[in-house]
C-alpha cells in the first residue's frame, strides 16, 4: 500500500532539510508520493519564499527591473541545488516565471511558484517523477475545488508512476490559470492525493512532534496528543490550532485514511495519529485552542421564543450580506450572535439593519460587544465524564476571569467559551493547569 508524505516549508527550507526529508522517504519503500511546500524560514529573521514571491510580483508589475527583483529568489533555489550537488538548472523555469509576472498572471500564479520550483528540485534529488499539480488538481470556473475531476485525474496520472513528487498548494482553473488553496494549502493537496491513490497512510511532516494539547506560545511544554479523531481535529483546527490546515481533514476522512503528524527533525518520535474513530482516550480533554478578534451582537426581545420566523429573518439578512456567524447562544428571550469582528468594518450599518428585520423597539435591546476571544475545550471523553464544565468554569473563576458566552454542541464533544481578549492567554493556562495537568 502506498503512503503519501507531505513536507512543510520548514522541512524543506534548505539543503540540509532536503537531505533529512530524503532520508525519511528512502527509509520506507511505501512512501511513494511526496507533496512539497515552498521553502520556509531557515532562521528566525529569514523570509519565506512564498512571501518573497508576493513581493517580487508586486515589484515587477509596478515596473521594477524583473531580473533584479527576481534575483533573491533565484539565489535561494540555486543555493539549494548547489548544496545538494545536483546537475540541475532552473534557468528556463526562472525565465518563464518572470515572463508570467510581467504578463500579470496574478498573485495565485506568483505564490504557487515556490512549490513548483521546490517540487522540481526534490524530484531530481530523489530521482522521482515530477508531476505538475496544475495537470491534475482542478478548480471549477467559480473558483471552487473540483473534487470529482481531481480525484479521477490524479488516479489516472499517478497510477502510471511508482514514485512521484506533486507540488502542494495549487492547481488550475478550466482555462489553465493557476489557482491556489489558502495559505497552508499543501496540507490539502496531500489529503487529496491520499484519497486519489487510496493511500494506507498520509504522513504530514513538519517541525513539531505531533499535535499539542495547547499552544506552546501560551503554555510551557504542553503535552503531545498521541491519538485524535477527525472530529476533534476539525474543532481544534477551526479554533486556531495550526499544525494542519482545517480543510485537509475532509478528503481523508471520507476515505477513512489516517493522518500521522511527524517531526522531520525527530523522525523517531511517534507524533500524532489522526483517525476516523477511537474508543480509548489518553485524557478526558484532548485539546484546548482559541482565537481572538470576535464580537457579539446581543439581542433581547420580549416573547422572542413565541415569535415564529424571528431567527429566520435574522439569518436571511446574514445570507443576503454573505456574513458567516460563529455561534448563536440563545435564551428564552435572548439571542447572541458571535461574529468575526471584521464584519463591523465591512458592514458598519449591521446593527441598524438587524434592528429593522428583528423589529427591535424599546425597551428591547440590540447592542454589540467587541474584543471577544473564543476558547474551545475539545475531547471525545468529555461526554463520559461528569463535572468537566464545572472544572473549566472553576478554573476560570479562580483566575478571576469573567465568562461572556457559553456554547456546547449537542455531541458533547466541545465547550466553547467567550471571554475578554485581555484574558485569553491567562484563561488557556488556567484551563490547562486544572483540566490537563491535574488529571
């Protein structure tokens, strides 16, 4: 059975990292299909190649000398080729990319060239077949991903090669124009390829030894999660945990393919196994994640629960304005709409428009509250244990943190808490100390 292996930007930042990745791939003959990202940072103050390409494109389209603007990118890739002692020249590719920039082929084209060039180098170093993702990863004319066509094309193309390198992050539109996924989209490509080739395992190699229970920038030395389900991962990724792109879950979940998050710099570490289902749990709470920059629109209206069509009118307005909401905690005569704060920048009249469709008149209330952070406490073991919510709330109370909103899914897989942004880091630490370390 074939394995698909994806290497992130830090795992392919320079020739030394290339050699580590190659050693990992060669250690297992089943690692047949490789998804590379563009080179990431080599050190703290370094620049990612994708960001270099964005800047280069802007400079060239603004009239700067193209050869001068592109030179730092050439030097970065030529340095990798030289250090790997490869008999390889990318001069033709550089000229094509510069011409594409001059012809203003777009930011997606510019951003994708890091994965494209890195893929050519990695394929040459491994002596694998290079397959341009534009040939087989397809988007529809409206910009949405064409899963059915991509699945068919990838299977048809890759079945002809025992081993291949397919760059991550991008594909092509029906007219041939390059289209990218969102940042971190190489994770998605790895998942798509895994589904197409019916892989036994999707290995995602990065710079950490698995998925951590909490953000290490907030909690010192958080524990590694050895096993997590797709559903738990989806909840944590959506709320800001960034080891894996949240959309990478869907193709492999549909196919029942497990994902293994591994560390390129410590390949012997077990990492985190992401699986369709898991009965046993290491701990009641699997992970804690959160994000800032939310707002709440609080609505109070007498006899709201008796008013047929009330919520429908509000959601119809949101649909018209193309606004997504995060959560809707409700009471008998109250309703809270949790939104991304940027909604108020894009729609400064949102409160007045809601007041009209909801028919809010005094003494009823509709008012916004800003500077909200959301924290998700996630765990498949939570529904089997009593008192989890009590422990979470007690931890926050002891830390003198006020809770603004509470939302719990019907599956009892998570509890989402809204607090003031200023309390975010302290709240994560408080929950971790009481609910993880104390277990």
